[in-house]
C-alpha cells in the first residue's frame, strides 16, 4: 500500500510563509496542510447546537426537580439525564473538531505553494550546472527565430556572444512525481507534494540533462545526470499514456476533491531518446483523456521548450553550417 505524508499535530507556524530563502524553509507539516481538508464548519455548528440543546435541557431538568413535586420530578430527572447526554456528545464533537482544526490551520494559500515551487525551481536551476560540471559559458542558445511559426532558428551562438543571463540558456520542465498528494487550488490549478524536474543544458558538443525528484515538504532531492552527443539523439517525443502504467493508485487527493480525481486517467510525458535505446523521461501533467492535450492552466511552457530542443538538434546535426569550433 502506498503511503502519503501527513502533517504532524504540533509545531510552530512559519512567520513569513510564501517568502523565504531555502535556509528558512517552512516546516513540512505546514506545507502538508495544503493537501488535506480542514474540518467543515457544519461540524462545529452541529457540536455547538448539541451543547446548547443539552445545556438547556439540563437546566430545565434541574428547575423541574427543584420546583415541581410528585411525579413531575421524574420528568425533570429524565430531562436532566437527556440534557447531560446530548450536551456531552456535543462537547466531545467540539473537541474532535478543535483537534482537526489545529491539524490543518493555519494553512498555505495557493500563492504560498506557488512561491515555494518557484523558489525550489530557481534553486534546482542553480544546482544543475555544477552537477553537470558546466558553466554558463559552456552553453549555447537560439539567438533568433524566423518563419511564420516562429520556430525556424537560423543560428545558435555561444553564450559568450551575448550578455549572460543566469538560467537564460537552460530549458526547464517539471511535473508530478509519483506517488504524491494532489490538490486543486482556488484557481483550478493542480499542485503536487512531489515533483520531478528536467533541466536541459545544450552545449557546443552535447546535450547535458539534469533530472531530479523534489519532495516539496522537505526540499530533499534525488538527482541524476545524463550527457548525450547530438548525433546519438534520435527523438524528442511527447506522448500520453494511461495512469495505470505507474502501478496502480499514485495520487492521493483531498477528500473533498476525490470525485474529480476519479476521472484522471492519463499522464502526459516528454522523452529524449538516444540511439542506444536509453531515454530520459519526465511526466508533464496528469489529466482526463477527455481534456485537451495542453492544459491552459499549467504554468509549464513546454511546447516552446520542445521546439527549442528540436531546433538545437537540427542545428547541431547539420541543419545549418556552424563555425569549426562549434561542430560535433
């Protein structure tokens, strides 16, 4: 059975959620609260109603016992007992609600989670080049585009030929890493407790790729690097595959959103395939098979990343004459 992280019951709340350096990452339990439901307000209202009704019956029962006589005292005793039972049930329900509330509140907003993902993405981009043994000067990038589709790159220049922008020559895509918790925000975007990243770094001679899996709760990374000579890359492909390919249930939604996620049955993947049969793949998103291939609510600009990679490969594999020091 797949296990999913759950928020601890105690711990301090971060002072400035959503705006933090990596060294002051919010605690895992606070991030995990985003993926669980707070108790419904109706539960509190029900508990308070039971407490009020029970208290009223108990007070009336005492008054009847004190002021009435004869057989009426039996009615007062019954009212007292029933009032104590109903009020006690209400008090117990209130304590259960308070404990559940303390486990889930305060909780991150959509903006807090987005800021956390952005911070992690920048950190991963900064980490990719050292892990690959590269610097910005080693990278190449498309310098311009022509044609009606804006996708026919006519020149690929070294980074030294233009002002260096940190991360400007790196191409990044990311998506869910299984198994994970999943939630839909108020903006209808899906967010996950685990992500996988692919940072593509084209150099003069080879395609260097850094991949990692990120645990959003802790910031922990599981990393891998690959380097492919351009002539060995045979395909850059996207495909849609059934979610059950990932060995059964891999997504754990908020209980209140479970009905929506029952319809998720498709994973969209991007693959870079080389002649040896080796491939580097990443899941870009999950959706229902009825949804459009490109999710308009997804922050990834992966079609442009795909075209940049393909344009780089066309250039490097003989599409346009390159300077001698830029040949494979």
